[in-house]
C-alpha cells in the first residue's frame, strides 16, 4: 500500500463504528445509524470541563444532560415531553465528537458547528423531534444549560461565584438534595444507566 493511498483512505474515513455495530458517517449522518444505547455509552465516558473537576470520577456529559433536564423542569414545571427530550439530547452529538470546551470551539470557528449541527439534526429525526427546534425551545434549553454550567463551575470546576455569574448567569436554585446527587460525579456505569432510564421516561 502506497503512502498516497493510505492518506486518501484516511481522509475518506469520516465515520465511526459503534458498539451496536452501526457505522455512523460524521459528514452525512443517517438517523438509521443512531442508537440510544450508543449515545448513552459514549456520553457516560466523555468528560465535561476537559476532566478538570473534583471527585473520584469524571463529571460526564451524560450526567450533565440529566442535570440540564432537571434544571429545565425546575424552571419550567409545565415543559412538555418534547422539550424534556430535546434537553436530554442537547449534547448528544458529543458521543461522537467529544465535549470540546467553548474557547476551543471558538478557535475552530464554523467547521465544528457544522458537523455538530448535522449530527444533532439526525439525532432529532431518529427520536421524533424536528431537525431544527423552534427558537423558544432552543432558548429554554440554553438557559437551563447555563444554569447547569453555573452549578458545575462553582461546585466542581473551581470557579468563584462571581466568575460563574459573569460567564453563565444566575444560580438556578435547585434544592440541596438534588444538587448533592447530580453534582457528585458518578461512575460511567451509573451515568449510562440513569441516562437510559430518563430517556425511557421522556420517550415513552
């Protein structure tokens, strides 16, 4: 095999094989190649904050999405099933592309966003959501995401309250019991299991 052929093959391999056996094309993802078990498994093993958090385990994206959905329900008790499902899946593309910190996303500019957007659209279609959410749902999820980020920043990632408030906004005001549970980093096995259980509840 020549060096030229090796380089060409590497460039054309824009897909990842999943544990389910699916082969997901990152550039042209098909909803038919998306399985919730693959998403849960991957997100439970992707670290938030580049792993710069306290605790015996990483704070996974799977646990983060559960926290975001919890914040959304706290702030919008009447949020319907579709909105709760969208919140749970808002970072689902990261089971393929990882959780890239915001400063590095800014360096990459639009290339990262284009791949992320295509993946999220395919994931939405797979689970009965529109490929592009209505703006009011998107904004509500973003607000819940910022609230979760505030809690993670101050309780896990070493940010001061004033710094977190400047970057992420206000403390969402969850109860102490909920905060203790959702902000204690879980094992990957627990994060995967609880993500799947919550998905089952909102995708019934």
